[in-house]
C-alpha cells in the first residue's frame, strides 16, 4: 500500500473523511491537494498538519459543481508537481429530509444535490484523466454511501445521488482502463460534526447507540476508518477496478443494526 511520491487530489478535504484521508496519505508520503469551497481556515489547518509531518500539501479553493474549477484544480496540481496519480472524489452535499415526507424536497433540491454529488464527481474525474493517461497510471476512489445501496440516509435525493455514483463507477472503470482504476467506498454512519448537525443531537445519539449495541461489529465508524479504506482502494491492489466496497460495521447485513436497545 505504497503511495509515496504520489500526487493525490482529495476533494472536500477541509474536514471529515476528506481531511482524515489527506492526513493519512501525507503520512504515507503522498503530496496532496487539499480542496475546499468555503472553509479556508479549516483547509489551512489540514495543510499545516500534513506539513508538520514533513509532507507537501497544496490548498485549492474549488467548487466541483463548476467544470472550470475542476479543471483549474487539476492544472494546479500538475503545475506544482508535474503529474496526478490519484483522485479521491469525496466532496458532496445533501439536504436532510425525512423519507416519508415527499413534500420536503423540491426539484431544485434534487438538482443541487445531483450537481455536486454526481455531475461534480464526473467533472472532477474528467479533469484528471489527461494527466493520469499521460502517466500511464491513475487511481480514482469515489466516496459514495450505503444510502446508495440500502435506500437510507439523509434524504431520498441523497440516496439517489449515491446510487448514481455507484453505477457511474462501473461505467468509468470500463471506460478508463487499462491505465486508470476506478473504485468506490460506501461508508455507513460516520461520527462527526456533519451528521450531528444534520440529524440533531437526539437522533444522532440514538443511531450511534443503536450501532454500538446492534451492528455486527458493535461500533460506529470514524473518519479515520474511512480514510484507511480509501488508502487501500487507491494503492492496495492494482488488479481491482469497478468495485463497490462497503464500510459500515456490518449494518447492511441487518436493518436491525440501526435500532437502539
């Protein structure tokens, strides 16, 4: 699992899974592009953590919903380091809405979520392909969700967007081989501020308690857990492409895992 001297762009890496991934890759010798759309201070903190460990990091403001921004970020990486070896499509968005309330989501909500989660993932992938093909090598990891497999999650629009990412992974893996591998990670519940704010304290604690008592592994996932899986998908097996890996403490094996005792 060697990413030493790789150049890797991690979208949405000012916090959460993206930040944990950038730090882990840097610890293992990769040069990372830390991307943010609004939280520059947080992105600078991630950069400082990478550099404190002796790594190289570039902070880049970009909205992956903008094709021009995606291409500019890829160009910034090539201009600084001369290549791109890896891409982690982690940036995403949602609107928290009960699945049973079909009036909670508008057409605009769907369009906004799809523009970032699906179109943005596609645009960022397209932006790095020329540099990867020029290298003769590349690895892409899309961060999806068990929402796209189980039809759960923050909203129906979010689940639909993650299902689309899973299908797009299959298509891209076929289209971009043999030089470029494309795989997807589907996290389950991940502890942190994003879910706590979106779900609210009471529901967040209820779901977390349910996982810690009922999930096969009796635990709730962390950003560091997901970063380890992303690291593996980037560099762990050169013979793997088009795979959709679930990392959810076994929740997908039983819906009862989400219920507290």
